[in-house]
C-alpha cells in the first residue's frame, strides 16, 4: 500500500548576520545552510495496517506525511502510495487518500460544515446515493447531527475536529494520513476520535499512518510503530517490542492489608511519609505518594519470585502488575536520541 525507499528531503536555509549590515551584505553574498529534514528513511506499510509514526518535535514526521500526500517533492529517494508516485499528483491517487492535520482546517469558516461536505462531494464527484450514505454513517459515528447546520466559527475545537474528519472521509479514502488528529481536544473528544478511527479502519480496511504526541492515541490505535529522530529511522516494529527494548522492567504495585507494619522485599519502594528511610516513587508528588501503593520495577523474569516473597510476608495484599507507561518509554528514547 505504501512503500518508502531511502527518502530524503533537504532544505537550503539562507543565513545572515543580525542587523542592517547583515541584511545588506546578504543581498550580495548569501550563505546557505542545508537542513536534512528527512534523511534516508525506508519502510513499507501493508493494506489495512494502523501504524504510529512517532518522533520528537522536528524529527521529520510532518515533512514525510506531506511527501506521501504529494504536497512536497522529495530531494531524493522513492515513494509509492497505492502504486502511484505522490509528487505527480495523479487524480487517481488523490481520489483515494486523505491528509488530516490537527492544526489546519478545510472547513469554510463562515459556513456550516454541511456546505463543506457538499463542496467536497462536487470536487470528488461522489454519487448522490453514496454521499448520503457516507454522511449518515459519519454523522452517527461522530455524533455530528447538532453540528452540521451551525457556522464553523461557532463550533468548539473538538466539534470542528470531528467535522474535519468527516469532511476528509466523504470519498472513502483507502489511505488516511493523520497528523495530530486529537491535538487540543479534551479527553472525551480524544476517546471519541480514537474509537471512530478504529471503527472506520475496521469498516473499510483503510490504511492509517498516524502521528501523535498523545501516547493514548498510539496505544489504542497502533500495533506497529515507526520512530524517526533527526530525520532518520530509529525503530520499525511492534509497540510491545519498542517498550521491551527501552523499558524492559515491569512495575509491581502492592497495597498491604490494613494494619500491616512489617517489611516488604527490598525491590519495593514505600510511599513517601510511610516511615523512616523509605523512598517515594519517582515522578509522583508527595501528596500522591502518601496514598500510593508500594512499588517495585523489576525484570519480567523476577516478577513471580517477587510476588511469592511479598505475599508470603503480607498475605491478602492487593497486587497489580503494569506495563511501563508509554510516556516514560518515549521520554527515555527521545532523551537518548537528543544526546546522541
């Protein structure tokens, strides 16, 4: 469905000294610096896959999506989407892809969303029966009925984002490029958008390439992730594999029964304020730690022995085993890349 081979995008950025003198000298002798926004990225995506495309700010994610959508021309390398070269802007390709950017909009500001829908129907030459069926389905899945007749400028950010998604999907594209589709939305709207994207993917087997800084988006939608940093590919594989590579520990939380005053095995860290010499959990405030469980971060192979020892010392305790938070995994990965 999508094939990327040794993709590069290099910008030539003019440089000049500050002040009027620098501006004057640049008229006759301009210095140019090369910025490698994307530098030798390669990957393939199969039909129907949902893939997270991740990286820190400035990694080259949006630049790559724009090249895949045909908005930018690569400096070098090869691109193929649905068998077409995106930069050629073939109508047969444009009819089957869509690009949704959380910080851009296609809705007409002073008109209600249904007018934008009608405009897209005409642009994509969607048959009337198919158009009505798709609008009805999108209205039901995204709960758009109260929004379609209101001017776009009177809609909240979350309401506009749902209408943006609907407008981008009227022609039932086979490939969805989603760039921060939940940015700025509250948790309820984020959940609705995630559920909608998953339902749409299941309904039409569309291929989804998603960028997001919200790890809940990635965890809910993307079994596979591609990570880039400084324009180069750093990881391509399962989300589980990435977690195990960069944060292989499991977090064990244990809450003793009321009145327990004994000592737990050494790996456990007690909440702040629980007694002399006991340490709090990194990343938790004192107020949170006072009510927190005892916590231990251990390799997966040590979990069984630790639980046996803990429950022997503290029978009846409430125990939970957690995967490490994705935010911690990616923060660790991005810090490592920043220091590389």
